[in-house]
């Protein structure tokens, strides 16, 4: 029960004697209201639901509410006292007794059988019964037949003057001298009954029980009032102290934020020894400052009386490290005191060296240099020769991942050291708690989500596998396509097979249906990069949010990087390698969604200037992309023509083609987005040792993606490092969650815009209702737990797969028919990894 009291007052310390009285009253009022023959007196007198509710309300409002005052405390207690006086006047005992024994029983509780003083009280008492069973009340004509009185020990001649008889009652059948409510042919009314009756399941009503209790309750309530006032004083003292400290450190954190962001921006836009050194030095400087702030936050967590939100903010500050939070506790070692004084610098340099290996990775062939962007990306998307694709796939892994293995193992050791010294089981544990605050069940939640959507992926996998097998059998007959149900990882149009839009032309459901080439249309209309950004700005900044702020875009420069706003709250940046095509049209809207999120929560304290969780930041960008990538929106902005043919069959086929293209991105990504951090968490907790890094990586890729490596892999390889997020130690499970929750966000905004029809046809462009709903969510930043923030936007606290399932339902229905007609097996059961 102490825990319940602490939940109400948000106190985590022992209570003094006066607070103990508060706890006693609340404990008494929180008990079950069931009353039976074995009930104790405390249970009977203290078990009214309404009194309990009022007491809880008065306590919570008086102590926790920041707007509370002593007058409110007194007002709430007056209300509680009034409720006790009113509601404690009637009690029911579900027992069988004669009228005389029932009266004695009530007297033993300090009361007596109930009396009725008015028609309204008579109706009130009948309403409290079930109107089907007899109920004793306190009237009798036992002294003089027909002379009905209320039985009362102090006034036995208390005459009853107003009667509520039913039918022919009273009839004095067999000398019936006692009063009861009774089910009669004409309703539920008074009747006389034999005082010796015990076999008709009679209930007893008393209205005198409260007379003894009220005086005791008055004393308790006075004590409660005094305790609450004193507690409120203690609360305000601690709360005010912490709030003053918050104000003093927030400006320092804003300055550090800006300095760090600028140093990282310089390094990301101009990688050199000078900018790397400056970046490392700024990281160390910021970490040392944050160490002091985090230490003080931990000390202040020990204060007894703080609001729930205040305590949460302290907890977040106590684990706050990298001021941009980009690498999520990567500088966790700031809290430790390791023997090696240079360990923090060692960690930062190790990460920088890993990133640099990735950044400078290139391939060469026939005198041509292939960087990841744009040459290798373009090659993987457009090339179909399996030998060329294998050259690029294997070469990139040799130039990046294979060179990182020992460095990555060293980084894991350093990260785990810091995590363990801060009472986390390992760095993965610290990471999960940072990325998804208050979500200890994160892994179970993600596994459940995956199981709910895996059928979508497996159907897509089976169809793509069928089309690719047919394609390579026809065009590259010497190529041996796997027969174990897997798809070779290098044939899916992407270096990591994380999305498969590169093979859209091969797997398009209706290749003969004409489609407008959006990229060519952009070229025809003389689009440039600035035009793409201004379109995104118009949609976000003006159409949905109705802002007339100064132009968001001051310059467009030509891998994604955004920083937090500076201390003036008006510096927002994007660094992108950008070309004018349909893919970047979508990507730019996504990244501008991040910028809008930054802008909406920019006035929050620094520790709250982030998404409600990391997945939500990504999901917002994609939620916007879903809308602007719809055929309806592309028509609205003039990038595809209106269809005036009214050919419904053609329109359905176009929709299925569009959904397939979306599925090759949104559905194909899901298992990859999940397995990266599954692998990484197992590395951090030691389940996967260094010698098994690559083997366990491919086991997960087979289990979740159904992919096989095009060449034999060994323990000397380190294929995870070929993905940027591994050497940069950037989180990834947030992308998995975001790819599901974005459809839930999208569905909510579509409803707010008044959309009707299939979900995939929705565009909430220029909908004020959708804009207002989105803004109310974005402005919260990280100030509320993510479930509370999610409820603001979606009306529910749970992440669900219903929306993504509905969005793709036309496609999945079509896939079911196609796979059945072609007798295709769904899945890859029995397949093994290509490893030695």
C-alpha cells in the first residue's frame, strides 16, 4: 500500500508521521467495496467508491497539480466530508437474518435498520436494491397492530406518518408485524412480513452506521488536510529548487548543443584531419560538461517531493551525454572513472576511424572509380548481369567491413565498459532505454510486430523470387538461381537488399499499363533541386501549418545530416547529395519532415528537444512521404496527368503497380530494419562472440529475410560493417518501428482530413485538420512518454499493424491469387547459409 501512496504523490522517500495519517486514510478508502457476512467494521464504513474517488482526487490535485493551492486542499476536503455524510447513510449486508436479529446486527455496527423520511429517500433506497429480493427496513407494528413506528432504541414511539404500501399491503397475514421492501404483483413496494422469516434471502438496510463513523472521519479528514498542506509545502520547496536549476542549465546546454552541432557539421561536410580533431575535442568538451550536469541530476533525483514530469526530466538528464544524442549514449563513459584516463578519447577516435574507413571506401574497374554515391548505388539499381553485381557486392564488403572487424570489436568493449559502470547490463541495454524511454518490453514488442507483418513480407518475397528466377532463366541462362527458396542478396537492386525498388521493372504486376515517368516530367518542367525543396517547404510550412514565417530556405547545398537548432532556435540544416528525380522528391519531403519536427519542439528544454522516441522522428518524415507520393498528390502538383478516361480497370492496375513499388520499399525493409539491432544487441550482451560476428549475421539474414550470399562467406569477413550504421554506431531498430507506425500516423491524419476511400489513395495536402493534429503531436517533442504523445496523434497508446495491413490489402489479395495460380511456395524452410 505504500507503493500506491507513492504513486499518488510521486514520492519515493519514507513518510513522516503526519504523512502516515494521509496514507492511512487513503489505504482505508482504497479497499474493495464488497460487503458480506465476514466483513470487518472498517471495511463496511470505509468502502464507498465515491468517497474513495473524491479522496484520491483531492489528494492528487492538492499535491501533484502545479496549480494547486491551500484553498483547493480545503475545498477538496469539504467535498470529501460531504460525500462521506451523504453516501455513508445506507449499507447493504448480503446475509439472511430474522428482523429482530437483523436489528441487533445493525446495532452492533453502531447503527440500526433503515428509516425512510421522504418520497425521494424511498425512491433512492429502492434504486440501490435490485428490486427482486425482499429487504428489511426498520418499521414495525409489533406493539400495537396497525400502529407503525420506526424502531429506535432512544425513541421507540417514533411514528411512521408516510407509507408506500403496495397492492393490498399491509394484510397482517399470520400476524406479520415487520416492514420490508417486497416484489409484488404491482411493483416493488412496502409490505408487512413475519419477523421470524429467515428463508427468503433477505437483505438489511441501515442508515445509522455513519453516525459513529462521521465523527471519526471528521478527525481523519482534519489530519489529512494538515498533512496535505504540509506535504504541499515540502513539494513546492523541492519542486521550486529543481525548476530553478533547470532554468540555469538549459542555456548552457543550448550553447553546447550549438557548438557540437557546428563541429559535427564541419566534419561531415569536410572530412579532414583538422575537422576530425576539432570534432573529437568538441565531443570531449561537451561530454565533460554533460558529466557535471548528469551528476547533479542524479543527486537531485534523491529529493523526496517532486512532480512526475520533473522526476522524468531529471532521469533523462542523468543519462544525457552526446548533446545531439545522435549516437545515443556513445559517450556513456563520461560517467565512469576508468583507470585509462584517455579511454573517452580512444572511444571517439575509434568511432571516427570506423566511419572514415566507410567514407573513403571505393572500387575501381576499367579505369573508373566507383564511390557508394552515386556510382555503386546506380550500378546496383540498374545492372542486371549477376557477375557484375557480384563484383560490386563482394568488392564493397572487402573495402569496408573486412577492414573494420577488430576496430569494431574494440568499440564494443569500450561501449560496454561505460554501460556496465553505469549499472546497465551492457551497451545494448543502455541503448534501448535511451531510444525507447520506459519501454522495457521493446524487444518483445518488436518481435510481436514482426510476427504480425511477416506474412506480408513472405508473400512479397515469394512473388519477387518467382519473377527474378524467370528473368534470370531467360536472360542469363547460365546463372544458377538458388533452389532452396532464398533470393541471392546481390540481385535485389540495392547493396544491402534493404529495399528492392531497383527491380521494380522486373516484378511490376502490370508492365503494360502506362505510367507517367515523374522524373521525366520534372525534367520537362525544368525542375531543379531548389524547386524540390520549395515544394516541400510549401506543403509543410505553409499548407499544413499555416505559417507565414520567413522563408525556411536560405540556401541549398549539395548522405543526410541534420543538426539541432542553435541558441537562437532558427538554424536548421540538411546536407544531401541530391539530384532531380522522383526518389529524391520523396526523400526531400521526408527530410523536411525532420526539419519541421525540429521547428515545432524548438522551444522545449534541450533534454526534450527530440522525438518522443527515435522511431517517431523517422516515422514523421515517412508519414509525409506517404501522402506526397500518392497519385492524388502527384496529380495535384501537376507531376502526373489527370485520367479522364474513367477506365476503372486501368486505374486498379495502376494502383496495384504503385502499391508494389511501395511494398518493395516499405515491406521489403521490415526484416532488415529489425535484424540489424537484433544482431547488434547479441554482440553487446556477449551472445555473439567476435569470432562468430559474420556467421551469426548471415543466420539472421536467412531467418528473417530469406536471403543467401552470392559467394561463400567466412569468419574473416565482416559483412555487417558494409552498412554505414554499424561503423557509425547509429541505432536501427527505430527504423523498423517507424516503418510500421508511420502507417498508423498516416491513417490518423487521413481521418482528420476527412478522407474516404482506400487508405492508399489518401493525400491530406492542405488539410488544416490534419495539420493541426500533426502540430499538436510534434510540439510535444520528448516532453511526454512516447505512448502519451502517440495518443495525441492516433488516439491509442499502442503501436499496431492494422494500418499497414489495410494500406497494402489490395496488393496482398492480388499476391494471394497470383501465388496460388502459379503454385508458388511461400517461405524458405530448410535453407542454409552459404558459409565456411
